[in-house]
C-alpha cells in the first residue's frame, strides 16, 4: 500500500512538472488569442499529435508542394509562422529566435532547423 502511494505521488509530481513546462511555451500572439477563445481543437484536433508528428506533417507537405505543386493552408510552414509569431514593439520577432515558438522545445531536445535559411521567420511573405 505504501509503495502504491509512493508510485502515485511520483506520477503526480511528474505530471505537474510536465504541465509546468508546457505553460512556458510561447504560443505566439494569434495562437494565444485562438486558444483563449477555445478554438485550439479547430486547428489542431489533437495536441499530442501535433507535438509528435509535426516534422512528418511539414515534410510531407513540403514534398506535395515542391513535387506536385499543391499549395494549401494545411500543414503549411507559412501558416505555422503566421499564427505562432509574437510581436514586440510592433515588430515581429523571428519565430526561431530564442524563447520563440519554434525554438523553445527544439533547444531542449537539441534540434536545430535549417528550414529558416530559406523560409521566412515572420508572417506574410512568400516562402
Ligand atoms: C534550400 C531552401 C529550402 C530549405 C532549407 C527548406 N525549404 Fe521548404 N521550401 C523551399 C521552396 C523553394 C519551396 C516551394 C515554395 C512554393 O513553391 O510555394 C518550399 C516549400 C515548403 C513547404 C510548402 C509550402 C508551405 O509553406 O506550405 C513546406 C511545408 C516546407 N517547404 C517546409 C520546410 C521545412 C519543414 C524545412 C526544414 C526542415 C524546409 N522547408 C527547408 C525551400 C526550402
Ligand atoms: C491558425 C493558428 C494556428 C496555426 C496555423 C498553427 N497553429 Fe499550432 N497551435 C495553435 C494553437 C491555438 C495552439 C494551442 C493549443 C492549446 O494549447 O490548446 C497550438 C499549439 C501547437 C503545438 C503544441 C504546443 C504545446 O503546447 O506543446 C504545436 C507543436 C504546434 N501548435 C505546431 C504547429 C505547427 C508545426 C504548425 C504549422 C504546420 C501550426 N502549429 C499551425 C494555433 C495554430
Ligand atoms: C512542443 C514542442 C515543440 C514545438 C513547439 C515545436 N517543435 Fe518541432 N520538434 C519538436 C521535437 C521534440 C522535435 C524532434 C522530434 C523528432 O526528432 O522526432 C522536433 C523536430 C522538428 C523538425 C524536424 C527537425 C529535423 O531535423 O528532423 C521540424 C522540421 C520541426 N520540428 C519544425 C517545427 C516548427 C516549424 C515549429 C514551429 C511552428 C516547431 N517545430 C515547434 C518539438 C517541438
């Protein structure tokens, strides 16, 4: 019984920490608004899926665009940047800058993206 209690406590503590980490993610201006309006599920039907699967989604979409000329908003890198960017003093902060949406988790897992050597890091231009 005592062991069970310890296991239970350990689990609770871990999930509290996991939640704490999530809370620090800087979602970006528009994404924060949409989240507050309760619209998250319209965009990402499952959070755990987008967390895990976004590299595959993006690369799949890239292939569709580059090889088949299919350009839609779904899984578009431009769209991620549009919605997940932050502004500071009326200017967009590059989305891959430290503590911005596309860098916070990546810093933690030691991933760095080469995507933004070509793609815009701020909303509303081509590529
Ligand atoms: C060498 C330059 C270059 C690099 C690096 C690059 N891309 Fe692209 N990407 C392009 C070009 C060019 C297109 C075609 C744009 C078009 O025709 O609309 C494209 C298109 C895309 C598209 C489809 C358009 C959109 O926004 O939906 C996605 C998604 C994409 N790239 C994702 C990525 C990701 C993710 C990475 C990093 C892993 C990456 N790209 C790295 C040049 C690059
Ligand atoms: C129209 C706005 C919008 C677009 C476009 C969008 N997102 Fe999101 N995204 C959101 C919102 C809102 C949330 C917050 C969901 C929540 O916490 O309820 C979110 C959450 C996420 C999360 C989870 C963050 C966390 O808390 O762990 C990831 C990862 C993510 N988005 C990646 C992407 C990627 C990659 C793209 C582009 C393929 C993208 N998003 C496009 C609005 C958007
Ligand atoms: C909730 C945390 C989180 C957020 C937010 C996040 N990522 Fe990721 N991303 C990861 C993790 C973890 C990996 C490594 C996963 C793996 O290797 O399978 C990764 C890997 C990637 C990769 C593959 C890199 C490679 O070299 O294989 C791409 C592309 C990518 N992320 C794009 C983005 C973009 C674009 C954004 C912002 C719109 C973003 N990510 C936001 C967690 C996140």
